[in-house]
C-alpha cells in the first residue's frame, strides 16, 4: 500500500546509516594518522615543568662560579621580604677587610646588579639604583659613617632596607652592627638597624633613623 513503510525498508535504512557512520570513522582515522597524532590510553597533563621554590637558590653563589674570590652577602627583595644571597667579589680579602668604605661600595655594586637568571627564577629583585655610590665620613662625622650620593630618606623604602641590612652584616657597620648613613648634604648622619621585623617588612623601614652624634 502506498505510504506504508515495511520492516524490510526500515532495516535497509538502518543498515545504510551504519555503513555511512563506519565510512566517516575510517576517514577520520586516516586524517588523524596523516597528521602524525597517535592515540594513547595514558592521561596526559598539560602545563610546564614545576618552577623553583620561591626565594631559594640551588647553591650559594651560583651566579659567580668563574673564579675564586671573597664571599659577600647581600639582601635582595623576594616577594614582600628581604632574603640574603651569597655573592663573590674578586679582591684580596686583606685589602677588603681593611677598608670599610671599599666594602660599602662593593656591596652597593652587588645590590645594583640585575639578579642572575637563577635568582630571577626564584623570585629575587633589587630596588637599588645603578647611579648610587658610597663614600666615607666627612669632617665631624662619626668614624664609621657612610655618605650616599642620595639622601637615605629619598631612596625607595625597599632599597634603603636592602642597603641597611647588607651593610649591617659586613665590616661597613659599626661595632654594634648599626649603620650610620647620610646623604650628600651637610645634614647629620643617622643610625639604622637591620631587625627581623625589617627583613619581613622592608616597606616599613623608617627613612629617618636616630641622629648619630658628631665627633
């Protein structure tokens, strides 16, 4: 009867659809194989390799391995804190220790250097300006005073904290580990101290320390 669909016709249509689906699947597999893509049953994780633990270096002085020298310690910024990093300078140790002003300038030079690739990967930065320089006391200053080419109060807070903590752990500091800093003007030098609180919050450094009495 016209308009009726027999069971034979239904099965014929179903078979045709199944054959078409198999043909499409075969074409898709051929395309995938041609593109060099291999199927796998193992789950694959995307993303890069895990990065180095922040604020930690694989070995001390990893950025200065070319030649032996005197080990120095400087403080760099990592996240919201100050963390010490070992550096090496190529100078005779007896000459270095005999001249606190030279020590201060060498440490300042290290603070001004861009962090090494390994230090950057670990999250280290520095805020100390490249144009900053240090000199010794002028007449009337305490013997252990250091004069910077910029007033301490004009420096970025992190930079001042870096300088204070770096100097405090060196022969550039006074006997009590205080750091007497002044600027290029005739303003008196002031005392700064590196504390655990300062290392944890370098942005909270007081830009004006206590005035160190003149000699």
